[in-house]
C-alpha cells in the first residue's frame, strides 16, 4: 500500500520555535518511495543573527550562514521535492508549520499529508521511556557524530523507520503508518483476500479480537462494503482506530435482507455484549414523550423512561425516542427549529432559560414575568407542537390483524416475519417440499394460519428498535395480512 507513495523525510534547523517570527537556517530532505531515493541539504541565510543558545545546540553560527542561499533562493527547488510527497518529520507539526509559513510568502499553499515519527514511535513502542530522536537512536543502536543538524536527524529518522519496519514486520508497520496518515488500512492479521471473500449481500457481521472476543456486531446492506468502511478512515487515536487496532478476524452471516439483518442483530444483542460499541448499550432503553393538556388547554410535554405497556391500544399520541438523552437533545432542537417555547412545554430544568423569541422579549420588557396564554394561543401552540414532533409520533398499526412480512435477497435467502402491532412474533422460512412455513431455528411444528393467530394473541413486549425497523421497511417489502396470506414463491427464492 505505502509503496505507491513518495515520502519526504525533512528536518529543519531554525532560529527559534515560532513559525510566524523565527527563521529557517538549515534544511535537509531525503525523498524515498517508488524508484526515487535522493537527498538534498542546504544552510539558509536567515537574514538575522542566530541566538546564542541555538548556536550552542546546533553548532551553527551566524558567520556560517552569511552569504548562503536565502529561503527565496531555494524555495522552488524545495517545493519540487515536497509537493505531492508525504511529509515525514520528528514532531512534524513543527516542521510543517515552518514550511507552511515560509512557502506562504511565495504564494504556495503547503498542506501535505503528515507522518510524525514521534507519534509513530510512541504508538509502536509505548514502553520506551523516551521518544526523542536521540533516545531512539540509542535504543536502536544508530550512532552519529552530530545531533541537531538537519541531515543527521533525517538519517536518524530513516534508521528508525527501517528498524521499525524490520522489527514489527511489514503488515504491522504499514497498518500503523496508514492509521497515522488517515489512509485506508487492513488489520495486520487480514489480507485483501479475506476482504474479497466477504459477500456483497445483506447480513450481520462480527468483528472479533485476537482471543475471539466480540468487539463489534453490525448489520449491513452489503457485508463487504460495511466491513471495509471500518477500515477506511480511522485516523489517529479515534474510536474507529481503537476498534481497528483490535480487530483480528471477521465473521458474517448472509440474511434475507436488511430487515432480517436488523431483527437478527437485535436478538443477538440480547445476549452478546460487543466490547467497543457504544450504540449497542442504548438498545432497550427507549423512552417516550407524552403530550398532556393542562387546565388552561395548553399542551405540555412529559418525558418518561420506557414505553407505555399498552401503547398499541390507547390511541394516545406519544413520541418515541431511542433513549432519554437523545430525547432531551431532540426536544430542544425541535423547539428551536419550530420556535416553540420550552417554558410552555414545561421541559426547562432548573437554571435553564428559554431562548424563544417571546421569552427573550418578555424578559426585556417585563423582567421575566411571562404572559398567561389565552385560549386562542393555546390552540395554536398545541398545533405547532404536533407539527414539530410529527416525525417522532407513534404510528398506529395500519392493519386489523397480524401480518407476514416477506423479505428475499434474490440469491437463495428468504424469510417471513410474523408481526402484529409492530411486535415481532417470530421469523420463518418456507419449506417448498412440504409447502409450509417452519420456524427458522429448529424443526418445530409447521406454522399454519390458526397457529400464527394464536402466537399473536400472546403478550409480547413492544420493542422500540423493532418498531423503527418495521416502519423503515413498511413500504419496501411485501406485507401480507394473515387473512390474505398466500405464498407466491418462485424457485429462486426457496431457501
Ligand atoms: Zn420561551
């Protein structure tokens, strides 16, 4: 992967630490990658005197620099080395900052991809007590006569990169370098062939760690694409990078489609606990917002954890959210979008102020005492609230009876889901030989329509994630009420 790129190993000596006011007085570059391997160095006349502590650190004195090329003289040549190359430097922010500031004076916008060897050393060798260039050289047994001279430091960086590649192996080295560069990577234990083996079909997948521990459990429209997406842009020490660092293998299961995948996922998450998946923890913590009319006819919100047990039968309109925290955030966002008063909605917490137009105005005019709502504004307000929350309102079950939802991936996978009042009562497959539906797991009794009705008479928990799933596929799949159920099944969708 990295073989396709050019790397410019760069070290600068400067008159101080501030890119905006201090000057470059020595530059060394080594360009490697592909067929290229060249180096160039030059002292640079900074057109100012060298502070004495810099002089003692680097051994570069003002007199050594007099008459040397100025940055203006070398910037074009230097640009030809650095343009299109990945900048490699130790504590690269420093060098990148100086180069950016200096090139900018000549109208050049220097925004390279940057590989910091300090960060790389810290990542690959967290146990080493120090990661300065000198400490690294000592550690890897690379000795040089000079330090803090530009080419000496470039040589040291090169020695460290060669050492790390040999020591950690090509796969691990490329993986960590790729992560630091924010490039697509593959976990060191996986090859492109492993990725190619993952089908481009819907299903669920598990990312596993070295000891087989479950790190992540997900659904996909295309398993291959979705698994790859974890490895595409996991920069630095982000959560995505943390996950990718621990992935050792992938398991997957092709399913009839995205609805089936979602149902399998929510069933799996009931007893499997992925270690690095925050969203999974939110499952089963849904909450709802009820709309209460107070004695003045004003609509107010009541947030409650969990869902009403009789949600399907009450006919009361409630808004559903996946978790309490999300509901609180969304209520405030929707209020802002629709100019609704949080005080009137009765959702202000202690110390919180409403910033709706009316509240700001009354605070200015009357020092905060709010106006009592009139019957007319109350009706208006209630209507606006319903509009604002429309996307979250519970949608009543649109059938008079249970339904079988058919999903088929066109490649031999097919499932029927028995659904009533948005509750999931089981998934079935069609047995063509016997002409009957059977439960997916095990060889239980065949499902006839009377049995299906009996199953749906049992009590079953209303689960928010199932409701969202069924709503999402309400118009895309074939929904057959039991009384009209017939299996129009073609040869290619028989499992
Ligand atoms: Zn307000």
